[in-house]
């Protein structure tokens, strides 16, 4: 979606919102292309739009649940949110079902960077995450803003 903002300072400013699985692959490309075209504005990326209805409050609660259930796991190792989709090109005749592909909603390197920017140092564990840091990370999963 591209929406014009009512911004008196810059009539050409726009907001672009990317959500779902395409967000991780398109966010850097979109920012690069918009920059090259001399566009200004913001690119908002919602990485977990398909997880728990994409609601930030639910993402925050789920991160807190992960903190309680996996206190010794390293926060920045991998994104705990998984994107599942059905590959209708691959049918398994034995199980009579299509192949389900699972990938992390946020790629590992980006997840590690996001966790650090939210206050979790490298190698920190979920059990040491404060409620404030969990909330900040939840918001980053839902509304990562990039100026273009």
C-alpha cells in the first residue's frame, strides 16, 4: 500500500507499508528503489502480519510467553515466529497432503540486529529479557520504520 501523507513540509512524502512474508525480501529492495527515484517518506514493515492476527499486543504477549517457556535460549539466535505456507506444487500421495513449508518470519541476521537494537545484547537469554525490552521487540516486529 502506498498512501500520501498530509505533510506540510514535504508534499511528495509518502508512506509505504509492507506486510507478511514478502516484507523481508521486499523491504530492502523497496527502500533502495524509492531512494533511487528520489522519493521521500517512510517504509513501514510488518514482519509478523500473519502471526496472531498481526496485533502488536498479541506479539508482545507471545514474546513474554517465550521468555517464560524458554528462559535459557539466546534471544538473538532465531526469530520465534514461523511463517507456514502450503506448496500446492508438491503433493505427497502417501500422506494425501500438500507439502507445508515453514520459515522464520524474520531472517536470522535481521532478527539478531533487531534484538540488539531493542536492548538485548548478543548472547543474552530470554530469561533476562525485561518486560520493556520484550514490548520494544514486539513493536519492532510489527512496525519497523525505515526513512527513505
